[in-house]
């Protein structure tokens, strides 16, 4: 099911984004720089969650769904470009390829990030959705990506690089840094599928657990993988003495924390089943993506 | 009239922005960094144009007007923070004070810019405006600030730093870099004052001329002012051998180009007077801000 979404539907999301960038960008190098990072691939987990959620509620995948999912991927991609900058994490490799600034220089990488971020709001505001629904999707996206969400999480993450922070602080950082956008993916899917407020709340809760699971898994992979397997440099966290789940809890403790989050996600799916009609298999398949084995 | 707007109404715009940042930001240093640049002052020309335009059409200045004007100022402020970065223009001084990254470091300056940009869309999406009007204001703001507007202009400006470009290219760059947001200020004012499409088109035209006038004046000031008068380093353009109006046309030629743009702005105001009721004095006062003497 997820495999089919990935193979057949994600390309439509990518097409919306690439067409939008090609149509709207009035500066050639800027366009190349943005497309370079968009086309670098990656797991597309955020747009996949949007599509999967809409589909789980047995609604049709329409152009506005692809556009919303695409806007979300644009925001995620901008955050990677800025995060990789020498002034930030100073990463040379991303998804197995040189990072944006290694190809286009720091200045254009900053602008490509700014362009993708701003473009995400343009793309999502140009959907044919009902205006009230459109404003809500924009508002929640800005909130998730911004100063109480991802940007705040990034700032917290940077500050935590030089010293170990308590587990609760680390969770708060990750709720912003990676959790907010992942949660938005579930919530946006629910809104696009016309679900009730209570269902949206449960989707938000589900997204919270999935978001933490994602980060714990990411931290663990940095310790247990090779650069080749991961497509980016491993051992970076330890090198920079960064606060991570494995650093705070040990590898076994982090594995347990991951299992706990996935368990709570399961429970939330059960709660969803009590209040609305949907296909739980899709969510089960999604959760499987966050196990360490996958 | 403009003086009264500046003194009594602009503080309300600032309050909306500062309250928003204080309420929403979940990371203390990030908050400080954003407030530092917002509170550094500046002429607030963009929000002033929004207020002046609404007032010219004799409409009330309401909270959504302040919020829209505030979102625009947030976008402008983010662009200054990113533009000043070592990877970009590498400026140490802005509005007479150290630039954001000189105080907070490059990483937090990047995030403060990202936060203000994202926050602008959050603030404007949280107004109590009618949803359709809200979506339109968001869409046009993203367009003006983004990959066919300001960000594209910045990319063009950077590329033009190392060699002189023809006048038409320079104009295109400036239409993006400074013109797009200034034009948005007039257009948003017109939308907030419920004007017809034709009036909005004329406001867009007016904004185009004012935008170019603004940039020519800015280029000229870099040549003829002292650092003390201007509150930022002068002579920067020449030092970097940047394409500017004075570099292309000479000082007298640039002064003439400025007069031409202001003349065409005057003509547009006359055209506006033929189709709608408004107080032209406010626009006249606005134009006076863009003369070299002011």
C-alpha cells in the first residue's frame, strides 16, 4: 500500500514542486540550486505521510493534496540546506551527494533555502482549496516550521551541541526540530480528508510519537551505520559531542525509547479506530518505517 | 499626515510584531536575536506605505492592517539579517548598530532570519480577515518576497556584484530586490481598503516606480553620504565594484533617473484620482520621502 503510494503518487508531489519552481523562479542559478536539493531525493517521508493519511481515510488524492505535501517537502528541504551550511552543522554530504553550498556556494545556498521556504507558502496559497481550509493549512504549517516549531528546535539543537542536556530538554528540542513537521504531515492529511477536530487531535498525538521515534532512530543510525549505508557522514554527533538519545541513554536505552514511542503510536492508532473509519494498515506500514531494522 | 501616522500608528504595528514574537518564540536566544533586529528601528517605510494607503482611501486602521504591515516588516527585517551575513554582503553595521550576526553569531542570525520569514506568514494567517482576502494577501506576499521577487532579486544582485550589467538587467534586479516588497505595501493597502482590481493595478504600477526610486536613491546615498549620516557603511558598492545606478549612469544621470521614476509615480497618482476617491496628499507626502534632499 505504502509501496504503491511511494511509487505512483510521490512522483506527482515532486512534479508539483518542480513545475512550480521552474515556472516561478526568475533567476537561473537560484532555480538550479533549489532544484538540485529538491531532486537529490531522500525518503520523502513527510509528503508520504500526508498522502498516506488522506488515503487511510479513503479520500481521493487531489492536486491540492499533492501541493500541500509538496510545500511541506520544500520546507523540509530548505531546512536541510540551511542546516548543512558551514555556519551551522557544516556538512559536506547529504543523501550521498555534496551539500547545496558545496556546489553553489554559501550565499546561493542561503538564498535557495529562503526561496524554498517562501515558495512553500506561495505554492500552498495557490491551491484551489476552500479559503478557510487553505488559511488553516498555511497557519499550521507556519507554526510547525517556525519560531515555536522547527526553527526553535534548530536553535535549541545548536545550543545543545556543546553540552549534554537533560532528557526532557532533548525531547523538547526534537519535538521542534523534527517532530513539528512530521506532526504537521499527519494533521494536514486529516484536514485534507475533512476529519473532525477530535480526530485531528489524535493525529497530532500520533505525529508527536512518530516524530520522536524518527529522531531517536536517526540518532541511533548515526552511531550504528556506515557513511555508505546512510548517504551522509556518520559519527558526526559524537564528534561534535552533541546531545543525542544514545549519548544520554546508551544504545540499548535509546532502542528502548524508540520502542516506547512506537508503542504509544500504536495505542493512538487504536484510539483513532474507536472514533473514525479508516484503514489502519497504512499507518501500521508507516510505523514500520521507523523501526531500526528497516 | 504621514508624520502623524509615523508617530501614532507605526508603534501599533511594532507592538503587533513584538507581542507576536514574545508570545510565540519558544527559544530565548532566538527570540532575543529576532527582537534585536526588529527593535533596531529603521524607517519602517514598508509598513508606513500600507498604513498610508489604507488611510488615503479613508478606511479605518484595524488590527489586521497592523498585522499585515507587521508581517511585511518582518520579511524586510529577515532579508536584511541574511543579506548582512559574511557569506552574503558581510556588513558589520546596520541602522547604526552592529549587524545581527556580529552580536548573535552566524548560525543564530540565519535562524533568526528563517524565524522572521516563517513568522510573517504565521502572523498574517492569524488575522481576523475574511479567509479569501487573507489567502490573497498571503499569496501576494509570498510572491513578492520569493523566487520571482525579492529572493530572485537578491540572487541577481549578488551575481551582478563582480561585473557591470546593462541598465535593463539592473532594473530587473531592483524590481525584485527592493521593488517587490514596496509594491506589495501599496497593493496590500489597496486590498485592505477593499479597492477594485483596476485600482489595485494602478497601485502596483505606483509601487513599481516608487520601488525603483527607492533603490536609485539608496545607491546615490551610498556615494554621497557619510557613514555617520547613513547609519551604515558607505562606499560599500564602489568597493565591491557592484552594479549601481551611479556606476552605470554617473551621479547626475542617476539623479535624473530618480526624478523620472518620481515623475511617473506622480502620473500614476493622477490616474488613480480619475477612478477612485482618495486623499492624494498622503501619496504626495510619501513620494517626498524618496527625493534625495529628504
